[in-house]
């Protein structure tokens, strides 16, 4: 028999509440159920990791979050039951560290691998949101990021040219000691 710690049981109850919660009728998104699912993912991340410094990666989900937070009574009741605390509306999308952590936690939420792009990161592009954010899980660059206009490569959040760990080159391209690169 598995024994769960009380905080794990509480987190499970909170996540179940989030999954079953219906937003008030006055809080609906033009993007429909997908955007509401993205907001649920955002709240699940915050419920499972209450001390994590995360960032809102989606414009359309951030707008729905803001709209919901303006319905103060409903929002306060929701936060109390879903998170056990208030969650002030405060999107921080441009911090690479927070964005990277959000990406990792959202991948865990959906049980995706490193190259997975969770719902929170797909929605703006999928819905064609004007001014929305566009992400790429991995640009395919090994030694450096292949910068692509209008896209942010999450695998290289440090920016273009950020080196990855290890020697990524195939054995036939590895330079032997004393060899001149590009020489004969």
C-alpha cells in the first residue's frame, strides 16, 4: 500500500478541482475550449509547484487569466480551492529562466519529452493570435541555436550561439590533436 503525504493528497484534490472547474459564463474565450484547457494547465502548474517562479508563455491564455482575475469573487474562491492561496495576475513572459521552467513543468504536465511543445506554448500559433508568441521546442542546432525569425527556440533559451554540453559532432568530424581545421 502506498502512503501519500498530506500535501500530495491536497495537490491531487486541487488538480482534480482545476480539471473539473467550469469558468463563469462571463469568462469565455473566443479561442474556445483550447484556451480554457491552456488556462487549466497554467493553474495545474501553479498548484503542483506553488513556489516555482514561472512565466505565462501565451498571450491568449494570459488574456483569459486576466479576464478571470477581474471577476474577483469567483477568482478568489477558485484560487482558494485550487491553489490554497491567492494567485495575483502578474504575467512575466520575457524572463528566459522562468520561461524555461514553465516549459519543463508544462511538459511534465502533459508527459512530453524534451522535444515536446505543451499546449501553453502551442496555442498562440495554433490560433493565429495577432502579436502572439511562437515557440519551437528545438531548432535542430547542436552546437548553436539556428535563430528563426518570429520563433523562440526553447531548447536554446540562452539565445543564439549558446553552446550545448558535450561534443555533438559525429566521430568523423572530430578534430584530432595537431590537425589543422579545414587543412589537408
